[in-house]
């Protein structure tokens, strides 16, 4: 039997495996474990391993089995799980954090204006550890996130790896966002790297990002860096059969 902990971070849910002593996960198991009907159910799997250059190392796998360089809600979850860790190694570099807050990686603006003429859409392409395409919206509640998001995610402009997609609405007191996540292949309740991209796009020094189902992530500039914070909840722990 393989022990695990189920977490959710602002609605982004994960299966966490502590592999600091023994490797537990085979990549072929990811899809079944993340299945909400045949497995435990999750947006992805966090593997916590030992590191020679940090307090721990985080590996992240999307629900479709693909390995991703960075998941910010996942990274916040690992900091929360380890409690005393302040430095964590990822495939995207080394990051500092504490509790449920993390200092963010440098962002890169790939293109401030991308025209997808066949879809009659214009947006921005940012890289915040992973790729995100941002479409500014007058009302995110009316957006067909799953349908349109899927078309953008697989668009030839972003070939071969595709992109995550965000629909962003600027309000007076907060920024409303809906995200289609590559690898999950659907809208998720929240996305840390997507929220980060939308925060940068807003040009604000401090902001609350609110997702469609009410989950909120907070961003602020701290001594030349950007900090992201938000809720992390330990949902339950258990074990699954290695024959799954």
C-alpha cells in the first residue's frame, strides 16, 4: 500500500507523495490516480523528494501524466506540507516560501499582442514558469472556457507544446479570472501560474485574483519580488494499492 495526502490549494487539488526516503510513483500510474472515477481524483500529483541544494525537491505531474516544470499552487502546498521548509527545488529553479506563501519566479512577456485570426481573438502570451495566453474579457461569466480554451490550447501558433489559457476581467477591487489548464484539459477552479500571469498583465502592485468559483489568490510586491499567497487545506490522507 502506498501512502498519500490529498490537498487542495484555492480549489486546485493534488495528490502528494512523500518520496524523500523511497520512490513511490511510476509515471504510468498518474492518469489512473488522478481519475475522479477510477482513482483518488486530482488536478495533478506532487512528488516531494530529497535535494542536495534545498530543503526538498518538488516534481509535478498533470492529470494527463505529463511532467510540468512548475505549479505554483502545488509549490505552496509543498511548503505547507513540510512546514519548516523555506527553500524548494523545482524543475524550473529554486524558490523561497513559507507557510502558504511563495516568492514568484521571474516572468517573461513572450508577446504583448498575439492575433489568432481564425478564432477572431487577440491576447497576450506570458511565461510564468509555464506558458499562458491571456484574453481580456468584459464578462468572464459568459466565456465558453472549455470550448474556446481547448481551441486556443491546441492552436498552431503555440505548437508543439500548446499553452494554458486565461480569460481575465478587470474590476475595481479585484481581477476575475477563469483558466483552461493544459494537462488537465479543462477549466480548473484556480491556477497559480495563470493568476500570476494575469497579475503581471494588470500592471498593479497589489491585487486579489478571484476565480469563477470564488477562490482567491493574493499578490503583492515585496522588496523587489512578487509574493503569492492563498489557502491550502489538507483534505484527507490514506493509502492506495500499488496494483492500481
